[in-house]
């Protein structure tokens, strides 16, 4: 038998783009902060690569920011302006990149740009989650494109896969760890036994949390992201106001310890499910089984777990924030839009919110819960709290009791699947009991 010869690899030859067939695509960049600066550096560093491999000649034509310091540092002072309208009204600008954040001025930048017939790339999750209808309406009216990959998951590709690669599926659920700050804090609390306050301080010292961490620790950042993902996954308009939200302030190391004993880990979970009644969405601390892939996402990393009827379970994992990852997603959008600008083709996919599925009221959803409370360490305390659950049609699955000091004990219950309203009513009754000092933590249990 003859010896096998050397293996040959079949390489795909990339047809070079004729330089006379392409035109320069001019970019107007609004916002020269961390992500804006990263975007400029990537375009400058890889301009020739984009020209060869993607067939686009990108040129940063104008930049806008409140102050000129970063423009000078990047060598862009000669094209700097402090008024975004100088970019919007420039007839040579093809793509406006909005990276200023917030919703008021950012909305003006985006809407005015679209009305001026310019394509838009944005990383603004709050804007897309609250004003998406107005933005896509303006884009459709002027036959231009809005790209927003960096609004969710930083450098993780997820918007385009949902719109293109997974479009053949009926998506049934989207689960995400989409906030690096809270995931970093919960990892410290879990692995090092830190308190919430100590973990927040370390996150701030390392630049992972803002001086005012409200958007992160109270879940609003994650709520904006799951609203965007749910809108695309379920082809229905979901806004940040549709997402019931709670954060991690009440989580203590004891909760993470008990969770481990039960075979779970606690994460701030952003979730959306397609049900017979419509869309269920929430952001809430959740106990995930240690066997679930999301349970092993640690530190500042993000992950998004998508289930489709054809593909099954898929997970997208990577860095969720920072100059490099976010700028990577922004530039990816710029290149894709620039390809269509250069070739004169229309946007491939615009607004996909055509099905208009209703939102299911949070109180009508069914879930399991973990509830920890401080009670008097006396006879009758356990019976009183258990009776409160029973009076509200909530069935108890497990109970753990721990002595916390001389006179007080901590009781942690898990429930069987119950209506959220019934669980809420039971907690309301428990808070009125004389034996109960406080209901410390309420965490959803995801099986």
C-alpha cells in the first residue's frame, strides 16, 4: 500500500478589489471617550488590512467631542468640532458613529443623522432599548441603516448572529450574563467571601465599576441589553420599561454559600423567554445549576445563551466591556455598513419587530424562588413563616436554618414553581410577622 503523500490544504483565494472600483467611505465620529478613542486607533492601525480584505477605504473625516484634548492626542485636531451638527450637515459624511452615551443628545445625533440620509453606527444600549422604534422609523423613511452590535456584549458578536445566522430558528429563550461589573463582584463574593461593599470597592479600584454604580448593580444596564436582544430574537418591540429589574445589593456571601450547598451559583441574569402567552423578560439575581454553562462565566466576562428550535442551545462568550472589545464591535459594524455604501446596496436587515408579541405581566409568570430571612430564634418562628407561604398557595421545596447570633436565626427557603404574585404576597405577609426581623434576599431559581 503506497505511503500517503503530504496533505494539501485547499485555500480560498480572495479576489483583490480593484482600487478604481471602490470609493472612500467618510466617517463622522461623535464621542472621543474610551470607545471612541479605541475606534480611531483600530481604523488607523488596520486601514490597509480593511482595504485588502474587506474592500473598504475608511476615512475619519470629522470628529466631535465636548473638549479637544483627545482629538489633539489622536492627531485629529484639524477635523475636530464641538458641535455634532457640523457632522450631520456635512454632505461628504457617509456614516455617523454615535459614541457619546446617554439618551438625550445621543438621540438627536442619531435621528438627525438618519433624517439627513446618513447611515448610523452606535454602541448606545440605553438609546436602542428606549427609542428603537423612532430610530428604525427614521432609518426606513430615508432608506439608510442603523448598526448597533456594540450595544450588547461588548466584543461578543450577538446582534448579527441573531439577525442572520440564526434567522432560520424560532428562538425560544435568551439568557445572558451581560454586565461585567456585577459578574466581577459576584465572583469575588463567591470565591473570596467578600461582602457586597468590599467587592464594589475593589471593582471601583480596578476600573470595573463607576463612582456611581447604580446602572450596573441595580440591573438597569442589563435590562437595556436584554430588551434589545428580546426585540431581535422574538421579532417584537421590547423596551427597557417592559423588563422588571432588580439588582445585587442584597446578595451576601451566605447566599452564595447556601447556593453552592444546593448545587447552584448566583449570577445577575438577564432573561427573555417566548411562551404561549407572549414574552417573559426580567433581570434578577438567579441561582443557576452548577452544570449550566453560564454558571462558569466569571469575572468581567459576558456570555449569552440562545436556544432555537433547530440549532438547539448555543452560547456566545467573551469580554463584555472595555475600549478594545467595544471598539472592535463598532469597527465591525462600520466595515459592514461601509461595504454597502461603497457598493451602493441597501441595508440587508432593518427593523425586525414585526410579530408584536405581547409582554406577559411579571406577576403572572411562574418560577421557583430562594428566600432568606432573619427571624427570632424561638419556638414558633419556623411554623409562622411556613404558614405564611401556605396561606398564599406557595409550596415549600427545601429549608435551611442557620443560627446567626444569640437571639436570631436565618432561614432560607426554596419554593416549588409558584406564581410570582403569590410569592410576592407571601413575602408581604412574612414581613408583618412579629417573629421576623427582615426578609434579606429573594433570588429566582433557574432550573
